[in-house]
C-alpha cells in the first residue's frame, strides 16, 4: 500500500485543506503515516503570512527531502502560490500546486512518478472566481467539525499578503455547505465551526444570499447542536446577523472579531474599514443581543508608526472592550506588502515589551470573563484528555462560550454534550464537575 505524509503550517483553513487533500489520497488507496517516517509522498502545506512562515516552510520541505530522497515531494499552500519559482528551486521538490487545483493532485503525483520531471502547476489566483469544492467528511482526533464556506479576501490590508496567495472572495454554494453540514452531523459531530479566509464575507459574491441566511439554514439542520463562526469582521456583523445571534439557540455565545489596533491612526495605516468608535458600538450591540457572549480578538503590536501614545490609546480601548481573550502578535514585516515599505518601523525591543503588556491585560480580562460562570452549569463537548495528565482521569473541552473546561471523566464522553458545573475560573482553563442526577451522569448521548 502506498504511503503519504503531511505537514501543515499556518491557519485553520490550511488544516482543513490538508484534511481534504488526504481524502483524495485515501480514495486512491494510500495509507497516511507520520511525517517523520519514510513515505512515498510527502505533502507540505505552506504558510506565507510572515517571512518566518516562508522560512519554516522551506525547512519542512528540506526535511522531507532528507527523509526519503526518492519520494514525491509536493508543496501546496500560500507560500507555494506566491513564490512557486522559489519553491521549485529547492533541490528535491517535484510538485508545486499553490492554493487551487488541489483536486488534480493525484493526477500530478502519478505524472511525477512516471516521468520524474518536476511540475509547476501554479496558476494566477487572481483570475479564479469559483470556490474549490473539497469535502471533508470527518476529522481525525477532533470532536468539533470544521466546515470551509469561503475562500479569498478583498480587503487588501497593508500588512497582509493573503489576497495575493488566496485570491479574491469566493463563496461556497449554499446547498454544498448544507449538504456537508448534514454529512458531518450524520457522522456524529454536534458542533460545526464555519471557517474561511474571510468568513464573515460569505455571500457577498452570491445573488440574494448572505451569511445571515446561511446561519438560519444551518439552524434548521436536524441533530446539529452548535454553530460557531471562526472569525468575523465587525463591519460584517449586520443587523441580520444580529437577529440570528439573538434568535437561534444553536449559535455559540462566542465571536472572534479581529481588532488589530486600538488607535484610529494605526487602523487607517492598516487600511482597516472601521474606527474604534464604530468597532466599540458593534461590540456593545452584540453584548445586548447575546448576553454572556465571549468576544475574542486579534491584535498586532508595533505596527509601523505606532508611538507610545498610540499604544496607550489602544491599551485603554482594549481594556474598555472587556475581551474574553486577545491573540497578540508583534508586527512582522511581510515582503511585498505596503507596510513593509513604511518608514518609522518599531524596534524589536519596544514591540516585545508592548506584547508582554497586552498579554498580561488579556489574561486579566480572560479571568474576569470566566469568574461569573463559577457555579453555573454549562454544556461542554469534551475532546481530549488533559495534556500531560492522561492518567489522571481529567478530560477537557469547550463550552459554547469558549471556556476551556477541565473535569473528571472518561474517553467515552468525547464528542458527547455534557452538562458541567464550573467550580473554578482560570486564565487558560476552568475546572468543573459533571452534573449528577439520581446517581447517574446527566449526559446527552450522540
């Protein structure tokens, strides 16, 4: 039986794409092996968000070549799309395929095996207007299912290379989304996470259809317990989306809304499509329609031109927003973007100091968000044993409002909806106990 090994760098979308590509190899009779083992085909799904992503991608490609020089070395993903010639120049690379035409990968692999000639299959992504259909019927070692609903981005923020690596916005056809959602529910998944490069933009390229309509249609899928949106821009949380948040009991009380900066001058330099005041009003409205909602966010620290005053303004604004968690990133130059050419680059020492300040703020806000839930019973879907404590009998999973809850239980509960009483609030994890009634566990079966 032929073997294939995968290594994925970057975002959730890349991991989804890798799972989809694995399905193609699986249908062809391949067995998947660990990347550190000898395989007939190695596929590296690359990232290019930062120059560091490019470097790590090259390292993994070379590692695969060393592992088995006779294997087919295939490279896909964002770095492959933006720099195919650079990837092809790495000795041992046989196939470069970018972020489209992945459905043809088996054909290309066979061609390489027969002819032993390298293939550059990368096309101009900016000319692509159709969503690439790649189904994933299940996810190894996951109890939450990811469902990709769109591809590409039209925003062209000054720090971001993604539109050039993923192309412009393309939405998946509604019936295709709903069909895969039903397939995932039939496979036993209770929670579906909608994902994409610019998830909140879903429907902008479709006639008379929108993200709000998709959410209502998913709400009608029988057996589906939770719907979670992986990320959504504040400007895309429309009144119609608000109605779904307010009216559907399947929508998770958690939204990831990227802020990126808390000062209007930096937002303008980033070419973001909102001011802090507009962002704040939208967050306030979300809290009103969905009490108890966890708002998480992304923040870039040390963007070119960020003064101490701008940073303090941002710090204060983030504190006012009372985020449930912030993902904090130091600004990293990405060659080819306008921000990389801007003057007034912030030095690394200053960036690191500001990152630590915001991480401390994030941890305080995370704890402040979790504390009110102590004593409450939440529905948790456990998905793994407590890391490093597999023998302790502790398992963990997420509540609908994205609290990572640790409680005593067995692997038999993985993927099941459990009622758990929160007993202790923490920064990265909370603790709880299964609710017992008349001596039996109150657990909702799959």
